[in-house]
């Protein structure tokens, strides 16, 4: 049997485009004057090639040699047991992508649970923690705390231009797909049921709807636009109850676009209780692409980027930042897809 080829420091240096002296310093544990990224990259490549000089302890190698961890943090006030339907899909995409390359997705906590002391202790105690994904829109002050602990941050469904990477759905496209779908079915009176008032995602979707209607010559009537502070089923139910007081108005909507699928589910349930059939008397659609569209009848019509793919993209951005020292940040916007369900139908003839 042929003996395995010995891997030299010269080969490692040539592969990485650095000096042999720098490789030697790193592999002998010298960190002073060497960036963390370069130090980890040298070790990772050395071990990948099978470089194991006599006396080197495999179990004492730096983070690059061990199973790396990518932490993720939920925005306030979410918890693992009550996280949004959307972020559970994102988390799955994040986990599967990292697992495929030998990394681990590690839950660090929620924004309002991690004060400066606890956040610092978390990062200091886990040497294998090499990056963080923020699930949702966190406060700028909290973002600054995380940035002080790690340069590798990706925000999902939130944007902080110039401060970290981000992955978002194309909100304008999502809304336009829904508007065009409803117009194709004859609807001209379209209302809005908003949720998570105060978050940037709510503002983006609301503004996108107003723009889409105006560009198509339709009127955005304020009296049929209801905004709720939460983004769950109760919000959808409350919004419909408020809207229903105008049921006899001439321009009462024949279709409703909802902030997300949970708001849409709450709206549909309450519309049925109030005696309005969906979609025969009123259509309901959502800016969403999660399981909530399909888990009950009627199947909801929705449009959004696929959240699992957003998690996958966040993982790739973190992994790429581990392999490259280039500066700058990437703001990814993933395309939306329309999912046709049974919650949207033709404009009622009586209207």
C-alpha cells in the first residue's frame, strides 16, 4: 500500500496565497499580528489536507478544525415556543445548509433576553461560535452589541445597510403578484389587514400595496385598511371585526390582502362566523409562503419568497464570510412566488 503523501507548510502557503512563514507561525499557535480569519483559514486548510506533524494535538486545534457553530437570535418578543410560523421555516433552511457542511445552528436566545453581560458571556464561553444570524428586526442598540462581538452577522427579514449582511423577500413583487391575481378575477375594491405595526416589514408591505394599487388605477381607501400591533390570528380576527362595521358601504372590499398567513387565517375564521363565505363573497390572500397556507381549509392564496431558501441564503453568506476577508456587506433580495389556493375567487356578481 502506498504511503500517504506528506503535506508541507509550503504547499499550504501556496494554496492559500500566503507566505510559508505566516503558515508556520499560525500552525505553531502564534496569533499575534495574524487576523482571526487568516489564522482560522490556515488551520482549516491544513487539517483538510491531512497536515498532522509529529506532536501536534488534534484536540487542541483552533475553531477552524472543530465543528463550527453559527448562532441565531430571535427578535423581541419572540421565543422558541412562540416564534413566528415564518421564522420556523427560515430556521429549518439555516440548519440543513449548515449541517451539510459540518456546522451547527445554535439558538442563543431572544433579543430581550440577551443583555450586554449575557451576550458577552455567551460569545466568550463558546470558542467555536463563528457567526450570528438575526431572525427579524432587532433594535439598533442590540445590533451594535452583537457587532462588537462578531463581524459575521446576517439579518433575515430585516435590513441594516452598511452594518451587516441581510436576506429579504421581495416585498413589492409579493404584493404585486397578489394584486394582479385579484384584478384578473375582477376585483377592484381591495382592503388591507396589517400586522406587526411598527416593524419595517409591515411598512414595506403596506407601502407596496398602496403603490401597486395606484399604478393600476385603483383606489386605496383608508377606511378599509386596518393595522394591528401583532401579526397572529387574533390580529386578523380583530381587524375583520373592525372592518365589518362598514359591511353595507358601497365600496366595501371584495378582497382582502393580509400581512401574513396567520392574520389571514384569523380573518377567514371570523368572516365565516360573521356569515361571509370565503371566497364566494369575499377573497382573502396573504403575503406568505409557509405551511400556514396549506394546513387548513380553505387553502390560502399567498405570495412571498420561500423562507427555507432565505435561511439557506443566510447560511451561505456566513460560510462565505468565513472563507474570505473581503470587506463590505451583501443585501440579498430573493424573488417572490405566487401560491394559488382556494381562498381567492372571482369578484361576487352581486357586487
